[in-house]
């Protein structure tokens, strides 16, 4: 009798084990299906509100697009450690759920220690010498925020390759073929996804099939490394803004149409432009608060850019505006709940 019971228990354990492994395999297989992409999109849209951080070499050059290769010593925050915790705290105060940092913009300078270039924060001439991407991720993750990374691809729309480098010196667009450029960029994307497992989102700028990398190729490459990553791409051609390219469509300082059905992200600025400038002032929290529900109602998250200054700090006026924005959003939610009809 006891042997029968033991045999029965053993069979049950085997069945549970088989069932569990089957479920795991099914979930893994789903990462390459259209249904799984929809799940990723739905999860993304539930976040509703995030922080965009344009901070790179352009911050120190006082421009939006860097020309040529700026000396690595130019990237000098003047502090031992950039207070990325303050960035994350400001995001939390506003009610944001995720952050996206410009880890490589036009100019080619990288905010992480890349094994494919010395043109990064760990360069011998760069005063900072800290992995800013790792710092950013640690700060945001510790506060329960998700993290995404912005990566700028080489694109003919950026103009003369001798003027706007986009890629580091090891793959200078003026001397390297398109095939070499794309191979280099894919290596760096892979490096970011492998080096930072907490990254849930890659925000691509300048990624366009005209440069030889199609949407399917980009997605296959990224999902082959991280099956659960979600991907957006900013079209170079303004006429195509808002049209789907990868997982998410993107608009800049412009809302999607009212009837939009494509999952997307509306990018806005809290100050006058993307990278910090000493002339910047902060927009009113009340005005920003009006834009967020519009974006959300049109099937898009609202990604608000807040630009750190040369010390890597957010403007005091912007921090205050974010705090106020968080309070206004709470009031909006409370009023919406009050306005809902009573159900008996």
C-alpha cells in the first residue's frame, strides 16, 4: 500500500515537472510571435509617463547636434559623481514610471565603457571616468522605475559625415563603409543589452531602412539578445512621423491623431529644447499636465525630456515643476474617480 502511495506521488511530481517545463517553453516560444509583441506593447502603455534625459557631449558644446569629434576632456561635469539619484527622485515626484537616457547621440561619444571604442566616459582624457549608464540604471531601478536607453544610428539625413560623425573614431563614417557602420552599431546595441540586463526598452534615433537596416532585421537582432525588450524608432522623415516602424511609433512635441490605433510614445520637453542651454527656462507644470492625458488617450505614453546641466544637475525650476506636476496628476486622477458614475 505504501509503495503504491509513493509511486503515485512520484508520478504526480513528474507530471508537475513536465507541465512546468512545457509552460516555460511555451512562454519562451511566444517571444517570437505577434501576440507576444502585443503583450509588450500593452505593458508599455500601462506605464503612461516617463522621463527623457538628453545628456551627452552636446550639453557641454551648447548645441543640439555636435559637429566633429569633441575632445573627451570636454565632458567634464566638475563633480566626482553625477547625482543620478536626484534624477530618479525627480522622476518619482512627477509620477513617472520609467526613464530613457541618451547613451550615444550625434557626436558618437558613449556614456558607458564600451569595448568597441575608447571614445567614451572612460577615456584617459575624460575627467569623469565613471560608467554613467550603470549609475543611471542603479538609481532608477532602486526607486522602482524601469530604464530605457537612447541610441543614435548613422543616417544620411544627418548630413556630411565629416561634420556629424555619429559613430566613434573607430568607425568614422567618413572612412568606413555603410556595412562596417551597421556592423559596428549592431555590436554596440548587443553590448548594451548584454551588459545591462535591466534595460527593458531601446529608443532608436535615425534608424531607417534607407541605411540598410530594416525593421525586421533590427528587431531580430535585438530580440535575439533580449527576447522581452521593446523597441521604438524615430523616423528621420517628418512626413512619416507617427507611422509604425518597429514596436512603437514616435512623435516629437506633437500628438498622435485622435483616432490613432498604433502603440506609441509622444516626446515633449520641459524646457525649450532637448540638450541643456544656459538660456533655458522651465515650462509651467499646469501646461504639461494638460498634455499627458491627451497623449495617453491617443494610445501613447508621454516621455518628458528634462535636461541636466553641465554639472549633471537638473535645473531647480524644473525639479519644482516636476513636483508640482506630480501633485496635479494626483488631483487629475482623483477628479476622474469622483466623476465616474456610481454603480449599484
